[in-house]
């Protein structure tokens, strides 16, 4: 019930504002899953939502774009694989000490994210292809290692790279998130890091929550939902800090 409820609420949050991993990771830790496996399992549970989001905005990716779709696939695979490998090489003890700071950083991104994206988009100038590649790979590494705040971080980076069309930016964000998460989950699965009985049950809850959240999105104020996510993130950060230190 705990895992199903957390995943359902996480799916709803992701559909409205993001931040679902703030709930799935602590819920898995509470039922005794080691933190590295909890992170891998929670990411696997939320994968269907990323794939659905990418499919929903597929039309936003039509026409010429920079980087190209093929280039984005290669960069996302490389970064997601590197991040997943980095996670699997981290001990549970070390990850327990890193998680609070990752949660805090992701929470701060959620708090300042909309303003950051607007300022980046307004002030940005197009960057060279290598600078853009490095930025996308760096975010993909983060996403493969820890998924929290990934969407906001991707939007901020795309704005810094000169993108101004929010529809196109959201399409790229969803596409990159889906590809890097897919390859990361494949690596987690190959290493045996995913607790599938939990992941499949939570994936079902995330799909139900995502559908409900999408239906309710028009009636909910994004700022209110974002405030709830930020408060949740701060509470989880404090809890993990107390446990780790």
C-alpha cells in the first residue's frame, strides 16, 4: 500500500509539475530496499511515464533542429549509461551520504526552476555544437545517476543553449529523459539492481497517477503543486540527513 500510494502520487506530481522521485525513493527505503537498489527501482517504476511523455509530444520534434534527433539519442545513451554505471559503482553507505545533497539540489532546482528557465532563455545565445553536446551529456549523466529534478535541469540547459520555443523545449526534454532513463534502466536490470516485484507494482500506480494528474492539471495551480513538491523535498532531505549523519 505504501509503495503503490507513493507511486500513484509520484505519477500525478510528474504529470503536473515533476518531483515524483522525491516520493518513490524514500518509500522504497522505508520498506528496506538498499538505497542504490531503491534509486534504480524507483527510476524503473517511473520509466513508463517518461516514455508516454515523449510520445505525447512527438510532434514537437518534427522539422530541423539542433542538436538533431540522432545526435540527441547518442548523447542521451552515452550520458545515461555513464550515470547508471556510476550509480552501480557507488556503495550503499556512500550513496546514503550523497542522497541528501542530491535531494537538496533537486529541491532548489524545483524552487527556482521556472525563473531560471525564463532567464536562461531570455539571455541565451546559441552555443557551438561541442558545447551543446557536453551540456546534454552532463545532464544525461546526472539523470542516469539520480533522476530528481531532471526535467527542470534539462529545460534550463536548453534555454542556455539558445532554445526559446517552450513547446519544442518540452518535446526535447521528454525525449532525452525517456532515452537516458531507458538505457539506465536496462543497465540497472542487467546488474540485478532492480527489485522487480516493487517496480512493476509501482509502475502501475505511476500510470494511474499520471493519468489522474493529467486530467486534474487544468484545475490545479502549478505554483501550489510546486510548493508541495518543494516542501516534500526539504522534508525528505532533512530525514535522509538525520539518517546519514
